[in-house]
């Protein structure tokens, strides 16, 4: 079947299998491999992208369901001049990534969280990232990064 | 990770959904948010040959004042239930429970109708609507019908919905300021409840429903009777698992579930009493 | 070594980040190759059985199927594989199960198809007939007399044994004996990126390039060379960005051998993308020890001896995990002066996933055992747990020393770390709060747990490493090392070292690693070894390059090499930055005989060498865990975690803290959340991330991580490893804290993970016992 959506503001129209998951559409059909797959039970959030501005787990959405929608992936976050989005910049400054595999999903989840809540407390960040698993960082610096990006003060 | 092949169909109205279900019979499953069905399909635990996507039926996403109740369209997402001001004012238990379903990404896609139609005893919203004494509205080839929540959950993942029926609306009675409590006990915040308790105070019917204590969401009827009879929270809570066969799984034995139910029911009743001494 | 103004010791942000933050980092699953086919493995769903038949006819006929391999048909000529050289060959793993399957996950067949979905569909069509055999899941069952044998030819299920002090009675003279029986439960590594590979034949010519998600490509290359029958130069093993390793990705996987052999046979690339459910049975797992200890002490709580016993489960095809009891034996005395030790360790094969190295690999188990039995002793004797440790620490003046069990500890100040942790925790205030809650009978009790640990990094002879540094004619530099970064930030760390010596800006220094074609040899990144080995190799190579550069510049500038110093963009005569020879010019001169002083041969401005650390190093520390335990529900909530970890002289505190945090989270996960479980028939019960509970941010607090710095005398950077310390130190502190919260109720021990039900059961049992 045919699906048509924008991905990072670019129109993508492709013929896909009915059963294709959005994450595979993004990675294999569109060719944007920044979004990663970390599990098969919708538990880890590595595949998180924005669908019409809201965070979703793209492994649990069919490409068909995203027809007509606007998808934003990690590749679409930085500014056109190459400078990083504030959330990306905060992750860099606070050492919020190590192997980088969970990072695109974590960053997109954080972008959505901040968009909805504005300035966050530590408890709100930790609750808000309940659906994103990381194995390297222990979350400590991720939380600092998101707090900072949301406009909250960060302590060591 | 990759579901078995199926045919995808999109419908744009409840009528079209019903007609399609009638045409296809058992081979078809409805797809709303997909967060109950797609995970099963990715592990190949479910392999319907046709998915009927009702996700675009926009006029089934609403929250309306129905006088003595609030009417929620089946396709209203958990996120929208969580943030709806009318529900916050009139049925505050529900937005709170919706805020605890899954994680933010799940809440952006999952729908209240999808969750209730799936009828997982470990889900939060089915127990909540059971405690609230809600009415489920279903639409079939013969037209709409009302099903009380107490009649809706029939067996494990089995509801009163006929194969050719679509759940269209949930009518939750207004709580009129009654106290309420939702106790969700789990290991990790994103997990299903090991045991959960949804409770509303007497002015809102005094319903107490349990999560993951049986093959369906269930009312703790013996507790309700004890409360109505004037028992204290801890005395009433002793009846929490009466008549129930709680499941066993990786997280808890039936014995531990019984214990948790007693503790959580007591805490729910105490929270309600504290609100309205 | 580093002067004022040196970058070393400073928090420097990572060079790796921009690519990873923008989604530009390519992992194996992101790589494509024209014409690549996909392989999917058909795995046994029975834990132990005789393989009667594998019917691939149905699969063969399905759309897109290119080939189907199995032992009864085309098996690619793959011989049984020896998973670890020290182990008997009778335990070799048939790549495709032949006459029997030995664990759920054992490979029965492999399907290669044009696309992933086609391969998955066809794999489902393979029909396997297995006659079940009796299953042994636990090591106790495997070692019982009359236990069914996994390898009848071997005659027993024991695959490894080690012992120390057999003739001793270590408890002789003890006035008090404390005992514990405990389990270090089986864990899964769960790197967020699952396993995978892309095998591309034809490059090198008549050879193959093997892209793998791995920690040690140089260790995989010999296995591939042997199996594929190619010359070493024809087999290139290379890792792109790797999404976490933690130990399990240091093993050689038979799946790699199948994919490579298939790629060569089919003359097309073959890609394997492991699913998470597959990962949870196929990737080697960790821990799974049953442990016992008896600690003998004087009435003054001074240890007189330790009698310890561990039985490990090696899984169905024993690998590195089987020999880890050797490391456990060495480290079981921990930070304590223990006059007499008797230790017995054995590993059994069981019908479960093979066990390999997982963060700590044998040392967490040792620390868990000694720290738990010491706490039992403290509780028994009414001595404060911090005090009992203080009384028994090895004397800092005694270093370097070799412990009774052969640990050649380089340096350590254990009391200093413990005191720092206790002060940071506000230990006395915590005890007061605990007392208050106990007196008030509150339903949420406070637990305070202490651990003191030492661990061995660059263990098992892994203390040498290759490093090369070159300055190029464009003024940039490159470092080549035999380690293999997969999240640790080596590019940043090693560039700091090279930049500090050469003055070349870090962003002009690139890292070459993880590629057997670009780096001649290496032992990979594991055992927390990289900075102390490769980092020092980069240091040494940079220094030699600088010596040559100074000689070249001196000749250009008609000065003495002793007067040449590093400056902006190049080197210059001290005090005369106006007379600078730029790095571009030095590199060019280096190759030009006419510009060189006598005695210097033309060649690249480069040096390579193998750094030898002579021995392992021994980081140490102390952790304090503060937990709330809801005595009604058994739920444990981590309130605070204080960690003082000493990894010698710190190069980049940002990177060190990151490793502490990540290590603590995984250690906490063992104490409270994770557990690989099997039912009695050997069916794995935790094969996805819904059931295997790795914690999210919502389950953990922020950590209070700090450091003492006690240099290692064993290398110029003074460095010890840090990667596994957080895990080793945190688990026992948290377990001790949970028990501590309930000790006033009579609870003496709770096995990990301390789930709500286990905690509740312990309280119930202790309360019932008290009522007798």
C-alpha cells in the first residue's frame, strides 16, 4: 500500500507492506538510521520519534497509521546551520550519553516532555522518562541534561 | 519483531467499522492506538489477517458533559483523558488513572476504548471504569446498545462485545466531589500493576475495583459491603481477596497478591476517609 | 607529570557526541551493503533433547529464501566450536545442533532470505522434532549424583574447578563464626543494541569484511580465519559504533561464523540483526553463582579466617564464564587482612544460556560474598558494619602487597575511601533517623548499607596493549590502539593524552580502533583495561613522536633539541615562539632525508609500541546505600547512593563519573530488579524487557559519586580502571541496606534480587520466628 507523510519536513511517499512498522519505514524505506530499535515489547523507547509533535514509540505504530502525519526524527532536530537543538546541546554539556544507542529516543522523549511541561523538577523528569531505557549512563546525567534544557537549575 | 502479514483497511466512521467487521468476521481485528494489539502481533501471539484501523474516526474522540455523566469517545487517547478539564472537575479519578498508564509515549497513542475493549485484568482503566459504575456503549449492525461495566468483562481478555461490535463511548457518572483513590503497586513505573485498587467514596457509589487479582477486573464486593456496613478501613480491607483466585506470575504469587490487595485496599480506604472524614 | 595548565584531570566534553546526538552514528544494524541477504536463526524451544529431525523443505520453498543451513543438510562445513581455550574439548559447541539440543536458544538451523520479513516467515516454517531429555537448570541439580549429563562423553557436568588452601582449617582459633548461604543470581547484559553483524565478501579481495557489534574485534578474527580457511590478511574484522557491550559482546558468537561462511558460499553480503527476545537467550549471560561462606573472627571482630565455596553455572556450552571462579578466588579476601583462606570453586554445565563475562565478571560475586558475610558477622556481634570493616582493612603502608589468594594489589587506602563515603552520607544522622523510625514503629523503615571493595582491572594478563601515534602532513594527528571503544569515550580520553604531550588541539586528533585492517593487534575493551593500557601506549608513543619532532625542529632551527618546546601549532625554541616549526612542516621534514639531522632516518612522524603495565591494577572504594523499605508491601526504594571510587589518577572526571553512574545503576539492578529465570523444564521466563526488569530513571535516584585518587605505581598515567567498580561496590551496599532496614525485626539475610515479595516473606518469617 502507499503511504505519504512528512519526515523532518520532507515529503516521503512510498509503497510499503501493510505490516511495515513506522520504525522500519523510517530506517529502511526513508533511510534515516538515527532512530534505533532496542526491544520487541515496546519497553525501551529507543525508537521514540515525534508524530505530529508528540513522542511515540515508532515500533508500535504502523507506517500506515502515520499516513498524512508529520514525523520528526533525531536527524531533524538540529538547526539548519548545524547548531544543536537545546536538548542535544544539554546532553553534550552534561555527558548524557555514552554509547549513544538510546540517545535519539531519549532526546526525542525529552523534547516532547519539555514541550508539554515546560520547566521540570527532577521527579518529573524521572517519571517522564519512565519509558526510555539506558544501560550506560545510569540516567544521572540524562536527568541533569533534561532539567537544564527545561530551564531548571542543575546541581552537581 | 515483525508481525505476520495482514491486510490493512482504514475506515472513517463507526458505521463503516461495523460493516467491515460484519463482512470479515473472525479474521479481522480493530486497530485503535494499537498499543494492546501491535505488541501481541510483533511477538506473533496474534495474527489477524485483516486490521481495521479506526484510529482516524475523529468524531469518536471527545469528552462531553452528558448531564449526570461525562461521555468519553472511545478513541480519546489516554493523554487527552489525563489532561481534560471536564474530567478533572467531574470525574477526577479517571485522569489520574490515565496518567499512570504505560509511559508518555504510550499515552500519546493508546485509547480508552482500546484499553477497555481489550479488557486486560492487569490494565488500569478497566478497573477504574468498573469502580465508577460506568456504562459502555457499543455499536453493532443492529445499532447501539448500553452495557454496564459490571457486565462488560466476561473472562480473560473476553468482553461482552460481539465480534461485529465497536465500542464507541464510555459514560462515567459524575463523582460530585466524592473522594477517591487509586493504588498502583508495581516494580517499575512503566510496568503493569502487580496489584491495583481503584476506589470511589460512598457519594459516588462506593465502588472498589481490583487490578490483576482475577481473570478480569473485579469489584471487591465484600469490601464494599463491609464499608457500607460501617467497618473501618483495616477491617474492610481484610475482605479484599474474598472469593478471588489471584494469578501467579514472575512478580507475585497468589499469596503475595492477596496480601498486597489487603494493604492497598486499606490504603485506598484510608485515603478516601482522610479526604472526607 | 601534568603541569599547571595541563588538560589532564579536567572535565572535557566528548568528541564523540556530535555524531551520536544527531543520529549520524552508524551501528551494525544501520549498515547496508548492495545485495545483502538477511539471516535468521531457528532456535530450539526445548532445553534438552535429542534432535530427531529438522525439516527445511517448507522453508526452502517460501518467497525470497536463498538458502537454509542445518546439521543434517548443508552445515557450511562448520566444525564444533571451542568457546574458551581452557575448557575441555568435549564441551565444544556444534554450530548447528547435531544429535542433541542443550538449551532453549541452541541453533538448529539458519534461513537466509532476501529480506528480514521473508527470513522470519521462512524460519517459522522450519519444522523441528525433538525428543525431550531430562533437564538440569540449576548447578545443584547438574552436580547431583545421577544427574542427566549434557555431554555423556565427558562423564560429568563439571567443566571447571579451582581451589585454594584445601589443607587449611581457616576457622581454627575463631571465637565467633558468621555464616551465609547466598545466591548471585543470573543476569543478562542487555546492551541497548542487540547483537548483529554484516559480512561482506570480496573485500579484501578473495576475502571478507566482517562488521560486528563487538568489544574485541582482534579476538574474533582468529576464530573467523580458522573457520573460513582464509589467510589472516583476507579477513578484516571491524566494528562501527557499538551500542554497549558490558562483557557479553566480548565473546565469539557462532552466529558470526554462520553469517560469514554463508556470505562466502553465496558470494553476497549476509546481515544478522538479533531481536531482543533472541538476545535474551543467545547473548552470554552473567553471574549465576551459589555461594557459601563462613567467617571466623576474634571476640574483637578481627578476622581469623574465611572458608568460602562457590558453584557457578556455566550454561550449556561453557565459555569464559566457566573460569571466572578463578577471579572470584583471587578477590574473595577483598580489602581485608585475612590470615587463612580456604576456597573451593566449581562450574557446572546446565541446560541454560552460556555464561560469559558481565560487568565485573567474577569480582562482583567475590565482593558480594565477603561483604555479606561481614555484615552478618557485624549484626551477630553487635558491631557497627563500618567499624567491623575498619578493624580489618589492609594497612596502606603495606602496599604493594600480594594477598594470600594471589592478588598483587598495587596501592590502596581503604579506610580513607570508607571514611569519605561515611562523611558524605552523613552516616551518624542516618543512624539517628533509623533509630527514630524504629522507635516510632513506622511502616517505612530506613536501611543503611555499607560496602568496601577492591577490584582487579586489566586482569588475566590483559595488561599490555598496542598503541601508535602519528602526526600527519596536514597538521592533524591520529592514534591507533588495540582497544575498542563502545561508549567509554576513548577518543576523548586518549586525545587528551596525546594533546597534552604534543599540543595539537583535540579536535585535530582522530582515533583509529576496532579494525583489524587498521590496527595490527589488540585485546579489545573489557576488564576496565583501556586507559591503563592503550592510554599509556598513546602516551608513550606521543612522547617518542615528540622526541623525534624536537630533533627535527632543532635541526631546522639550529638549536639544541633540549631547547625545543611545544607551542601553538607546532614546536619552537623556548622563549622564542616566533621561531615555530609547524606540525605540518615537522611531519613533512620527517620524510625528507635532506632535512634531517645525522642519525635520523626518513619516515613518517610516527611511533608505535606495546605498553606493558607489568600487572593488573586494583581500584577500590566504598559505597553507602540508603533505602526506604515499606514493611507492608516489601517495596524497596533507593533514597540515596553514595559512592567513593578510587581509580588512581583521574584523567577526565566527566568520563569517570559517567562510568560510576552507569556501574552503580547496573549494580543496583542486580540488588533489586533483574533476574534471568527459568522454569523447571529449562524454559526461559524473562526473554523480553517487559519481564526482565532493567530499571528506568523513575526507579533510581541521582547518585552522589566522588573519588579519592591513589595513583597506581604501575603506569605513568597512574591510572586504574573504573568501568566495573561502580557495579562491584554498589550491589553489596544495597543488599546490606535492605537487610539492615529489617534487622531489628530479626531479618538476617535476603537473597537478590530483593523483590517486594522476597522482602515481605523475610519480614513475615522473621516476625513468625520472633513470636515463637
